[in-house]
């Protein structure tokens, strides 16, 4: 789509005045493409590795208190640099300062207080990183730091209840933020600034927890209590989110025929019930629908891969012989082909 | 290139917009429309239908495989191959469907060889299998001239070469062999360059990008090993070194021809990585780690600045 065409679409939709159109047209400063941001991130982490590696190999600083202070100092430099409206060129330095600062802080803190949870100070640093910085990559890393610390805390206290509740909360938040982007960024100007890093970090954390939580709970069945019940609660909340997005899609189709709507939800409920044991497949479906709905291309690719993996695991884990599995797969295939023919017929009917 | 989302975000700084109005804009202009969803469900149902049915049939035969007679086994795959070829020549299918059919035919050639090897226990190793597959699929790939099939064919040829290296005792040096592999993989880039020269049309980015990434990684590993182990230890390693440098220079040159910054980024990252390796070998002390850190910091910052400037300039020229 040409730039002028996009501008025209916005101008027409919001009935912009000539003055506003001119102002919008003047904002020509483009942000760096995604792959440049990825290069900054990778380079920043390599620089961090080199600096931290050098400090530890040479034993330049031996006292943990000094390491902790240097870590905090580097974190403060990151905050200071990211608040200045510098170009994307400085990103590598900012990311490396941030990562080195956090690494040194963790090392120093663990050496001084090995028995006190490191997660809480890290969450505090993450929150400060989100609030004080103006750099999107640092905000994204701060969110990852916060969510990562919460997950580690859950593992440390071996509380499946905590992890499941956390997963449920981020699933609902992620679904809401994806679908109500317009409302969210307008209602809260601060949220507008952190919307993209927050959404991406929530999305990645949810995928991680959904794919890692189930095996961890499986391996520590004796340690984690009520794991089965909680896994079901997580799956049900994911299914609720799927239904929520399907309702949104149904509004787009504006189907007036009540029996058709009833039949649609009946089929959906049966499918959701049949796959209710597979957390990954449910999350794969949810994110596939949500990312397609909100037109987010990179999360869509990740969701598609998650869906394929979830589907593979679902059939692999089935306690059936190969013969029954093959018959089940063939009948599912035929069912989908019938649905395809049905939708094709409906479409050609509408086109007529 | 700015997307509609970015334009809207910029608008929120200029004009006060109601929340409902903004959500309405997202629903109508940015989010998937009714038509998009119709296409999504249509293709998803078709893909799932064919996928589940295909996998189900494969599982069904896998379960009963031992009980089947060898002629039935070969006949099944053979008739599927013949059936797909007949389908290809039927005029009622669109060009896209035909290209998908030919892709399936190419896969069936491999399956036929695998079944043949399993029934008659020919004693062929993985290299023989992939070599036969590559040779017999070549004609199909050439006739269809379908880029995704060419990409898969390159993957197949590379797999064949990998097994040639692993299973056959070759009388050539490793470096010479891998340089040959990179040379073979750089042919699409060369073809694309010649096409630009004569027809002003390059090969598509998504086809060349994975090949270029693989080539750059290969070249970096080859030159990296040469740097670490020094030139003197291996005969002809200088040949691989010169070829590697020439390839990276050509990638730079090609990037400027097609105005694509990602090729420059890849080649530049490879050069920085190789330079860092040389420093580790040259200094050989703890300080080298710090120096490498500084080099990465400075070079990555310069690279990003250059890429952003080039990207802006080239997009401004093309107007998209």
C-alpha cells in the first residue's frame, strides 16, 4: 500500500482538516525496520557477554558490594541515556549497559544475600525500567524481566497455583490488549507509549508458560498439588478467550439466522471439549485467531507454529493404536473438507 | 515503510480522538475484515482437510505396511505418482494448483525410492538415496520452474552433498568441498544478477533470503576455521579464503543493485565476526574479550546508522 493511500484512508476516516493533514504528512521520520532492532538486541547482548566475561575472567572487581553498585550505576546510565531522544544508533550501547547492569546486579546481590529472593529487587528494577525509560526495546526487556522474575518466583516456591493464576491473568490481558488496541491506547496516554513492548512481552510470556508449564507440572506431580484441577482451570480460561474472539468474529459476519448461530457455537463447544486436555493446542488456536484478527503478522507466524506443534502433541499423546489414530485423522479430514465445501457453497451463494 | 497503524499512532499526537472512534477505525481499516475471515476459514478448512486426510491415510498404511504385498506397496506409490502427473496435465486446474501438484510429485519420487530400497534391501546408503532423488526430480523442477520448488530442490541438493561429505571418503580437502557447496548455493544470486542486467527483473527476496543466510553462515564458518587454524595447516585453504571474500563482496554489490539492506547487514555481521576471531587469535589474552566487546559495540552502531540511512534513502527513491 502506498504511503499517500494510507494517509488518505486516515484523512477520510477522521475527516481531518487541511492543517491536521499537513501536520500528519510532515511526520516523515520513520522508525527502524524490525531486523535492525533485532541486530541491536543481539549485538547488545554480545557486548554484555564480553564485558561481564572480561570482568570475571580478570577478577578485576572482587567485592560483591562494588559489583552491585556498578550494576546499579550501569542501570542508571541506561535510564539516563534512554530518556534523551537519541537516534537508534545508540541502541546497542543502551541495551548492552542495561543487560550488563542487570547481570552485575544479580551476581552482586546473590553473593551478598544468597538466601533472600532475588526476584523482588529485579521486579522493582523492571518497573523502574518501564516507567523511567523512553526506549521501546528497554521497556520490552524490562517487561520480560518482570514477567520472568514472577515465573522464577513461582518455580522457586513450587506453587502451581501461583503459576496457573499468573497464566490465566496474562492470557486474559493479552487477549484484551490485542482485540481492543484502539480503545486501550486512546483511554490511557501512558499505555499508548508502552503498548507495543507490553503486548509483545505478554504474548511471548504466555506462549512460554503455556508450553513450559504443562511439562514442568507433569515432572513434579508429587511436588505440585491439585495440578490436574488447575490445568483444567487454565484450559477453561483459554477456551473462554477463544469463545470471546469467536463472538467478535461472529459480529463481523452479522449472521441474523439464530439456528445457524446456535449450530456454530454447538460445534465450537464440542471441538473445545474434545481438545480440552491439550493446553498447547488451545493456546495455538487462541493466538492464531487473535493475531489474525488484529492483523499482527510476526505474532501470527509464531502462533501458527505453536498451533502446528500443539496439534502434533495432541495426536502424539493420544492413548490409541496407530490404526484408530489413522481412522480418527481420516474422519477429521473428511469433516474439515465438508466444512470447506459448505463455506465455499455459502460464499458463492453470497456472491450471487 | 510506515503501516496504517503507525500513521494512526502519529495522528493521536495531533488530534484528540474518541476511544470508540479509534476502536471503530481499527475494526474497519486495520483488523481482519469479513472477507479476510472468509478467506481464512476457507483456506484453513481446506488445508486441515487435506492435511488430516493425507496424514490419516499415511498412518493407515503404516499400520498395515508389513501385511501388504511388495507389488501393492510399490503400486500404491507409483499410481499416486502417475495420478498426480495426470492431474498436472488437466486443463481445469489453475497454475497455482498445478504447481502444488508438481511439488507433491517430486516428494512422491523420493517416497518411491525409499519404498524400493526398503523392499529389495538394495544396500544403498542415505547419499545414494538422496542422489537418486535429486537426479530424478531435476526434470520436474526444471519444467515447472516454480520458485518454492526450486528452494526445496536446493535444500535436497544440499542434503545430498552433506551425506556425500559424511558417508563417502572424498579425495579432496574439507575446505575445498565446502567452498564448492557455497559456490553452488551462490548460483541463484548470480542468476538474479544476470536477470537484472538483461531483463531488469530480480529473483524474489523470499527465495534468495534463506539461501543468502545459509551461504553467509557457511562462508563465516569456513573462513573462521581458516583464521583459527592458520593458512599453513591446510592446502588450498587460501582458495577458500579468497572465494569467501569475493562472495561477501559480491553480496554487498548485489545489495546495492537491488536496494536491499538485509544483504548488507548479513555480509557486514559476517565481516565483524571474522575480524573478532582474528583478534582473539592475534592477541590471545584476557584483554581480547574486552577489545571484542568494544569492536562489536562500535561496529554495530556504525552498521545500524548506515543501514537506517540507506533504508530511508532507498525507500524514498522507490516511494513505498
